[in-house]
C-alpha cells in the first residue's frame, strides 16, 4: 500500500508472510532467557562473548577470503570487498550496527560480498571504535575519517567517484552523522550520492515508539535502548542526547542525498524512521520509506523470507542509486 508525497514514498511490504515473521518473533522472545542480556554495564567476560559472536548469535560469523583488512591513514580500520570482475561501478561505505558497542566490519561478510558481486560495488566497511571503552565521539570520528578518505581517494583506489553510504541500526545513525559532519566540518556537499538506512535510532532522547515498546524480549526493547545509549553517551540525560550532533532527527538536514529507509512494524525504532523520513523530505531530498510487516529490530540478521526479500531490495537500490 504505497503512500506518496512530492518526494516521499512509503510502502508497507511483506504482508503476505506476516504469519511467518510474527511466529519467528515469538520463538525469538521465548528463547530470550538463554541468551546473554545486553545490560547497561556488561562485565568484561559478557562483553567479550557478545563481541565474539557479534550480536549474541551462537557462533562467530563467517569470514570470507574475498575480504581484505586494511588501516587507513590515522589508524582507522576498514574491511573491503571488490566485485569478482575487479571493476567497481561505485563504492559503498558500510557502517555496521550493534548499539555502538558490538558488531564489527567482518560480521557480515557474506551479505557484503553479495552486494559487491550483484550491485557491482566496492564495499568498504568501517571497523569503528566501540563503547564503552571508546564512547562518543570516537565511533563517529572514525566513520568521518573513513568517509573523508573515500572522498579523496576513491577514484584512485577503486576507479570511481560514485559514493554511497549506509548501515543498519547504530550504523544508520552513524551514516547520517557522517553526512552531516562532512557538510558542516569540511564543506563537502554531494560527494555521497545516496544513503541506505536500516532501522536507525535518530533520536537518542527516545521517540514515543522507543519509550512505549516495553520489555518484550526481542533484539531491542525500551530497556536495551536505554542501556546502549548509556554505553555510548555515559552520564548524558535526555536533553543532552537531543543535541543534533547526537540525535540527527533534530539536525538541519539540508543537502542530504536521496535515501532509502527501512524499518519493521515490531521495532521500537519505528517512529525514528517515520519521523526522519518526513524531516528528510522536508529538507528537500527524495526518500523512500519501506515498512516491513511484522519485522522486529535487526530482522535482516535472521533466516526469514522477509530478510531475503529485503537483501534483494537493498542490492537493487545500491546498484542503481546515484547514477
């Protein structure tokens, strides 16, 4: 059911497999008691376990031989993939999720290599520093540095200056902060031609859907969001977290590129994408908002019909955006 304004489209997708998606959510919630909890101040052993298995899965993710780890000037680490042909038609700067405290650049090799392969892109995933050891602004600083490096070196390194940016959850938040920092700190406008933003938190003072979601034990809920905000911005209160440099929902969004935003109906961050899409459009940029029926936060990590469909939509967008 598409809804259209001048430059905004909103589509509710995947209603035909709603029963499967909701059943998975219930199984996930029922198994929550056996999973480590991401608390406000995890002990070192728990933190190491969560990071080893990236987002509290049963085992570390697969590392593909096609991935290359490297350090950029200034020490920022990235992981890169090239399309099998070796000829990239663009570069996708990917920022992983994980509540600014978990996840890594090598946590989604299979997905990122498939983007490189099917969208014919070089993929550069940022291994930014994590909280609580490195709270704000360390992670945003690393993403900003990687983006500036691409602006200056993409043509020489990859043979193209068609740049795209995006990520999931905290990675979507960091992607928007990076675009704002490029504009405001360096006067860089239009270098990144499109943004792909999956279920991002754009208001760290908490939107209504974040506050009202409650304790249902899906991948994220009201209490887990409070916990990761405390890890990322220790000691800050809601008013401080509403500052535009932390919560891009309150920033001046003029000059942002066309965007595709995605969120599920069972995500505490639903309002974040609804509100951000409208602010993005009001600032003058086209945006498509995809709302996935029944999907919880982080649904793209799990073996679901909606996940396969969303990955295909993502690759389609990245293959054509910014041309």
